[in-house]
C-alpha cells in the first residue's frame, strides 16, 4: 500500500477535523468516524456502491415485530454492534482521488445520522442508511445463508472480499449479477401472470 497516499488521506482528514473544532458534538462524532477510514486502492467507490445497490434484490427475510428482530428475538439483532463499534466501518468510499470536500461530506453525513445509543439502527425500521452507504459487514450479514442462491452468495462474497477481487473482474461480476436479478424478476412476473 502506498504510504504517501495514506499520509495524504490522513492530512486531509486532519484539516477537515480542524475546521469543525468549534462544534464539539459534531467534531467528536466526525473524529470517531475518521478513525474508521481506510485507504482502499483496490475498490473504486463507484463499483462498491453498484455492488451494494444490488443487495436490495436479495430478500434477507429481515423484519421487526414490536421492535424486535423476528429471527433472533432481540431488539437490535445483528445491528447491536453498530453502536459498539460506531458503525461497522472501514469506510471504503475514498481513494487517492477523493477531494477533501468529498471526504468532509461523507464524514458529516455519518456523524449527523449516528445515534450514540442505537448507531444507525432505528426501532421498527432497522438500518437507516441507504445500501450504497453501508459497510461490507452490514451488507453481507444474514441469517439465511443456506437459502441464498449461488448468484446471491457470489454478490455477498464479492462485497465481503472486495479488497481481494481483481478490479478487472468486477465489471463482469456486476453485469452477470444484474442479468441474473433482471431475469429472476421476469420469471417471477411470468409466474404471477
């Protein structure tokens, strides 16, 4: 990993934090998130977001009844760690081309949404973050592994191991998965008719 690029990212973050020192509540949250950032030369942020969006096609069978996860009978289910770790973030939305303004926008976005008691989880809703802004942990954790199709498992494994997937393979994987989900929708529509 390029030490210069990591140093450059850390310097950008430090300048951002300095600009928000006069807002203690926000500054404290932004500082926590800034510790969760990693420099990821492997995954283009746009590609990660495309993969994340595709997970909306998977029925994880998540649901809340009276504010409790129906599978685990706990209030926050797998999301309880969100509060403990301040999100499951190793935020990969940044690369060496990210501007300071982009990084600042992301830090502010998460800092304003996080709740010190519940993280990003909300009663009867689950996670309030759109899929493309969730961490790999949040996108891939599920209680129905044995019910997933091969293509769904491929998608989740690609996200979980995106640091190790050859960048040249990612567009091909995304196309394959988009085709799969599109064909599945067509088949379901035919069955209904």
